[in-house]
C-alpha cells in the first residue's frame, strides 16, 4: 500500500507535474516499499514526463524499457529512444534501430540513417541482439554498410557510450559475453561475422543458426566444438530436481552431437557414458534417432542385427522393442528393420518369423534399401508357394535398384531378362512393314506392344493386356491358351514404356481378350496376321525372316519363312 509520500507523488503526477510523473515512474520502475515493480506502469508515467521534455525520463526509457514492451505501447516511443541515444545510450540506439528497421515503420531519412548508425555501434559494442539482427537480415546489414561508406569511417563506439551502458545495467543475460569467448571487437570469420559474434556472445538463436550451418556444410569439427559444451550444459541442467522441457533446437542438438560422437566424427574424445546420457535425454524428448540408439543399446546390437563387440551386460529385448517401436512410429525405417532382426534372433523368447517379415516390409515401404533387397529375395524364394510372389519380388528389387543397389539390379536381370533373339524381336518388327492397320486397331496395338517389350508371336496375339499390366512389370502368361509357353516377367523401365502401355490398356479396357471376344481364337488371329504379312510381301515391305532385311517384291511362296512362320 502506498504511504503518504507516495500518495502525494501520485496526486502530483495525475495533476500533470513532470517532476512527480518522473518520480512515480522511477518508483514503479525499481519498486518501493509501498509500490510494486511494474514496467508497464512505469512506462506510462515516464512517457507522460517525456512529453513534457524531461530528459531523465527519456534516459530511463532508453535504459530500462525492453523492445517487446515498447512495441505494444499505445504511443510511439521512438523519439524518446532517439533522444536517449543522442545522449550516448547505446542500448537505446539498439531499441531505436529495432523499432524502425526490423518492424519496418515509416521514418524520415535522417532518423533511419541514425538508426542504422546506432545499430552498427550496438553491434560493435558487443550487443548480441544487434549482431543477430544484422546476421539474419542481410538487407539491413547492406544498408548499414552503405551508410557507413557514405559517412566515412566512424568510431566503433561513440565517446560516453560505454559508461551509459554500464549505468543501464538491465541487459539481457544472453548479450553478456561468457568466459572464454572472444572479445566483442575480435576479428570474426569473413563469412557472416555478425552471426559468429552473436553466437560467441551467448545468444541462443545465433548459436543454433550457426550450428545448423555447420551441420549442413558437414563441418563436423566446427559443429562439435560449439555443440558439445551446450550439450553438456543441457545434461547438467536436466540432472536436478526441477527438470524443464527442452526446446526442439536443444533436442536436435543433443541428438546430432551424440550421433557424431558415436560415429567417431569431429575428433572429440568422449566416453560412452556421456554419449549415452545425450541419447537418453534426447530420447525422453521423443527424438527418433535417440530412440533408435537407445533401442539398439538395450538390444546390444547394430541395425543389421550383428551383436556389438565388447558390449557389457545381457540384451534386454523387451525394452529395446519399446524404444524401436517409438522410433519407427516417427518414420525411421532403420527402427523397423532393427525390429525385424530382433524377431529373427534365436535367443529372443518371442521369436516370430511372421512379425519379422511384417516389420521388414514396413522398413521397405519407407524406402530402406537393404530391407527392399531382402523383401525381393524372400519373395523370389517363395514363388513356388504363391505364383504371384515373382511380381512382388520384382517390385522390391526394382525399388532397391532405383537407389543404386547393384545386387538388386543384377537379380532383376536374371528374373526378368529382355531376350533379343529373333523369336522375341521379329513380331515387333512387323509393325513398320505390314502397312496401314487402321482397320485392325487391336492388332496394331498388339504389334506395338511386341515391339516395345519384345514379345513372341504367340504372346503378342494371346496376351490379356489388362491382366498382364502390374504397374511396374508386365506378366506374360499365356499358358492357358498356349501350352508350350512359359510364364515370364518383363520390366517397365522407362516413362515412354509406361505411357505406351497405359494407352494400349485403355484401348483393351472393355474388350474380351478371350476366344469369345472380337479378335476370335488363336487360329483366327494368326490367320489375320498372316494375311497382312502376305499383303506386305506382295508390295515388297515385309522383312525377311532370316536376316531381318526387306524381302524382295513378288508373290510369296508357301515355303517362304516370312509367310508361314511357325507359331
């Protein structure tokens, strides 16, 4: 409760006396026996005193009122910060620059130039907020450089600025240089010097931004040099009674630091216990890489299931599965693959091959190359149990080969080869020789299919196109109509092949490809093709069946291979 003296000051301030408003503002600013400390109330009375040309009120606003409070104030405070800056208060100049430059408020050119100069002085004086603003706003940094070039070389800090900064005494703790960090005016690296200075002065945002750049550039030593002390500080702060939730950037910092140390990158000598502490803290905050590492640590194995050499203690698969499931549910394919290895281990009491295959397919579906290769090989070995397993095998092998897996590519060449002998090429070659096929659109589509995918004559005429298309491959299976044939697969390798097949499938969409359909049975289809071949031979367009050259014009004889090719 306010005492008599303070009540008199309040009455004087309400009556409009500048000295009373200043005094009341001080009491609310620093607190007193009868009045609580309140920055918004202090700003209200100091602002009213400043409107009456009170220089000390401007000085107090510039020294103690933070940027966030100045932004939401009902009246513009930039003139008071400017006046305090003119009196040598570097901190007031920083807030002035943030109000005018960062917020994009309209200001006269002279005031904007003064704000640019104030921002540079604050940055050179070691204010981390000024350095961070110049680092993340290249446009403002360029304006500062241009203003300095026009005005000529200026002193880094104006005379009288440092004492005012000391007198203010209300700096954010992050702007104070920590022990062991370079001096504010130390020469920084040529690439983004302001960012490095802000990080060296302990500004968290600048530190994380610099760490992100080092991680993207794969500068592991530079990353660990900055990240390891921060990670250790986070572990120390989390070991007390009052455990706080970590920010996303801090969780990533712990996880990445542990990954680099576990992989032996960066040249830092750190014990396994400390690395495990990083993993545990990050895993508790739901970092998926940390959860994977903790799960593998409990299982005493690597991702591929190999036991970790020198691991102490027995594996705890129950705890390992818990952590690996959490990592897998967050989209980490390696976790699903590791789970599949656990369920195949003979020492695991709940060994289950079906569960192992389910987790293996989860990893493959998420693009894990090793899992895709194994799924393909497993499906190919089980093709006798289910004939369609060869289609699944080709699918997974194709996915792995697309990621550069040489073993998968070699397996595809064995499972789904592209024969180039005459039996698989001569039918497709007829497409350009039999003349106009407008009257026979289905036959023309079949010949185009034969030319694109290397089909024999029987396969060309009898293939059920819609059933054969499996998306990633063509299943050529005409055994029901042509007993001498064998089931085989043809890969769809290019976009052009996919587009051609889509167009032909649409053509056959509502067509019965069986003997009762519009094309008739095999003998009728073969007779139609031979008739077109005979017409082509009469006009001299047909390819010779023996050497692939154009046959001479003339009447074909029954012994001509081009006329009566065997089915």
